[in-house]
C-alpha cells in the first residue's frame, strides 16, 4: 500500500480488499487539513504581522518545499465536493471495526465443511451445526465410538459386580494355608478343604453335637441354686429353669410388691408417715416411698406436735409431690378445728385439697368430705356402687356419710332415680362430663330440701317430672343457691300443673344447656304458660336454652318470668309453629341484661310498660319470627335483628347503633316514647308513633343490607 506525498494518505493497490477503516482515516486527515487552512483576507497580505502565534507555530511545522494537496474536482463534480461510501463503492460496508461486525445466520441442517469464497452467513451456519453436534457428542455417555473390552485390554473381565462374580474351583487334596498372589480358584479350593474337615460342632456351637460326652461335665462344680431361702441342685440339664424374686436389703415386712422383673423388685411403703415439723412451719412435709399423688389417694399422718399454727393455711407435702392445702371439717385448720400431739389423721386427696376423713382422736370429724360413687357399669374403685335401679338410695347414703359439706363424685355411667334425694348444704355433686355421667330422675320434683344450696358439675340430667305437686312447684324449687357448671339439662314435663323448672332460686349456669320438651297436656285453665326461670336471679354464661321444634313447644313456653340477672353469650331458641296471644320469652318486669346472646323467638315481650325494671340487649343477634310480634327492652345497642313480620317496639324503648333487617312487607311501629338513633335498616316502612307519647327515629336506610346469620343450636 502506497502513501500520498504530503498528507500521507493510504492508497490501496488494485488487488487490496477495500477497507472502510482506511477510507475513513483518509477522510479524517483530509477534513482536518481543510479545516486548518488559512483564508486570504482582502486588503491584507501574508506578512508576519497577519499571523497569530498559533498559525506561526503551525507554519513552523511545515517542511520546506511542502505543497497543499487541494482537491478541486472529482469526476462529474466540481466545487465543494463531499465524498460518501457509495462514491467509493463501499455503500454495503458497515461503518464498524472488524471485531464489532455482527453477521446474522441460521444453523445449517446438515454437517458439511466450510468452503473458501462462500458467504460469511453460510460459513457461520455450517460452523454452528458442527459445534452443536460436538456438544451433543461430548455429553453422550453411551459409548458413541463403540469401544470394546478388547480395545481397552479388559476382554477377560466379566461384566458383573464384584459380589456377583462366580469363580469355579475344586476342593484341594490337602490342608494348606492360603498364599498371597494365588488365583481365586486356588484360594477357594484350599478354603473348601478346611470347611470339609471341620466338625459339625464348629458350625452350630452346640454342646449336644459333640460325641462321647463325659457325664462329669454336666455340673463340674456341683452348683446349688438357693431360691427364696430353699436350695435347689442344678444337674446341668438344658431344660432346667426356675423363677423367683430376690429380696432386698430394705426389708419387705408390711410392704407391697408393685414392680418386678429382671432388676430388683419395687416395694411400696404403707401409706403411713410421721410429721415431725414444729407448729411454726406452715408447710408440713412427710416421706412415703414410691408414693404417687392422684385423686383419691389416701395417707395416714402422725403429727408429733399439735397444730398450733398462726398461718392462714397449712399445707401437706407428701414425698415432694407439692404443697396441698389441708382441710379439716371442710375448712382450713383453726383454733377450733385442729389436731393434737401424736394424733394420727387420715387424709384423702380430692384433686385440690388433702381432706381429713378420720382420726384416732376427737380433733377432726370421723366422716369423709369426698365420696366416690360408681354406676352399675363402673369397674374401678368407688366408695359406693349403684345397681342401676333406685340409685337415689345409694347416693342418699353417700350424702348422709358426708360432713356438713363435701363432694359426691359420680363416676361415668347412668344413674336411674325413682324418687328424690335430700342433700345437705354446701354439697357438690360432680360427674365426669356431659354425656359421660347421666342422671335419669324419672319421678323427681327436686333434688334438695327447701332453701338448700347445690352445685352440680360435669353431667347430663334428664328430667321427666311427674307426681302431684302444685302448679308453683318447679324441679329446682325454692333453692337459696343453685350452680351448674358444664351440664346438660333435659326437661320433659309430663304434668300439666307444673309451670317452671327453676323457681325462687339463685341460679348460676356455666357452659351448660337446657333442652325443654313439653307435651300437649301440660296446661290447665289457670296455668297457661310454662317458664324455665320463674322468680329467679340468674347468671348464665355460655349457656343455651333450647325448645326443639316438633315437640309441642310453642311460644307459651317462656324463659324468664319476674326474673333478674345477666346472660353472657349462649343462645335462646324457640321456633315452634304456634303462638300464645299473651305470653312470650320475657314477662313481668324481668330485668335481664343480654350480652352477646343469640335469640330466636316469636315474641320477645308481650306488654307495654312505662315503669319498673327493663331488660337490655347489647351485641346480640335476634330473630323474631312471629307476625305482629312485640319487642320490649329498655336499651338495645349494637345488635343485629332479623324480623320476619310486622313488629311493635313498645314504650320506653331506646335503640342505638343496631342493624334491623325486615322481610318483605314488614312494618315497624314505635309506641309511646320509643327512640331509634344511629340504626341501620333495610327499609323505611315505619309507623313512627302509636299512642300519646312522642317517638323518634334517626336511622340510616340501606336497601342492600344483608340479613344477619344465625349459628345452628340444634
């Protein structure tokens, strides 16, 4: 390649491949040279004073004799000529360096070699095909070249795992040791010879496989086994056996064996201990070997010192099982209820307390405080056991055995009554759970004498009231206090003159349910309504009252009559198909506060009152099913109502922050001095006032309000 004389532009030879980089470099040189030329200015010569210092420096850099290569014309062009790629025949060449060229191509379909002179796209397509096939070949593990065992010098090796190889050999003629480097056939031949020469006993290890056994070897040392104090000779026979318990050094007289086996036996100490703690110690400790604290456990404790403690409570800790409060005569010890020096007291653990049940002196009662009663099907320990018939007699005997108070524990099973029982005050009757302990008092009017107190826990009670008691007698009549915890009460009234389940009682129910079933013959002319609670003070927590449908349970079966108290959670459900015109769920100034209760009824209250006590409801869900029903409450807040028919909100009713959903064509009437504020209703069909007093509403109507949902309580 030649260069121009002055600017040293590159001049390609005729055989050179056009190079766009060379062309661009020439153009850059030309552009710079033309840009740096000096134009002649009219009136000025090219004298020294007409040049700047920069221009002088530039001139100083020009060699003497240098000439300007000025292009004044190109073929077919004159004047200011601009040369393009197309002018020099390079219009198809990208203006990038060789390393930055990006040819496009597609992989060739067949494997073939590249050819000189073919397009770059064709060559790269062939190369891509060759590389792809090479990658596939490298990744192949299936012996693509069909290399054989002989080709790699392994033609004598069997193609099986080491453990699966099957060498062939013949038994050696003589016994000789194996030698390193021998063939497998030789090694196994020697080993087979050794095995063939070994006797049977070498393989079985059994003494019986020996022949010519001497009799002196059966018991060479004349062994004698002593079992429970008696000696037994051992003759060496393989079938000889003997079982016994080895006594321990702790002595066993009076102890009970509670564990045995290959180790030392375990002996249970009698439940007797001596407490030597001084009267100033409130936590009395005793030790009884192998004692376990369980409900019903009994211990005998001899106290070296009298009670004489000033502590509020005194505890008993048996063998480190925990300090449990002592009860004497149903109370913690006091100056009038103590033990004396060297007094032996028997205690029973009732699950919470160590209860004194007997004593060798007069300091404590000789009657127990906790008695366990079993049903006819009970198979574990109990103090009294019933037969399944007239079980009230057995339970009455257990109650009579108690101290002034105490607890009757009824084990699992069914207890059948044919008459009532009379219990003492402060007696707790506790079962094992609803549906586990069941009482069937077929002809019982009440379970207590007048003015008694009773606590019943963890059981199901199925009442079927019969007899000739007066109409004001309830199944739980005239109690001072009644408490039910985790109970299910089913009431089936067979006598029309009875009108209540609870009457004149203080009733507390927790986690319980009352299911009422009344037949059609329950009424007489003077008593047209039956009540669950009549003239009672109630405290109901998570408790339900249910009138099953299809059992003649109509709205004439009410819940509260002349009652007061609270109902937290739980439910009341009454969906009978008929209705009394004069009675409903709440009547006669019943001041019941409902909180979070679900109520389904035909009427909630039947009269309009202006004075006296009122019931209140908050956070409840209420479904009123009866057309032209009444609803009477002093204050309703944050409740959800579903009303299927027209309803009358009676006098002095205040409702706030509640939702009322009416079915089609339902009307709501506000009677004297009824007020509704901040309530949400699905329609505005209100008769604002009916009576002499003023009634006001301040409600928001929303046609799309969703009817409240009610959980199943069946």
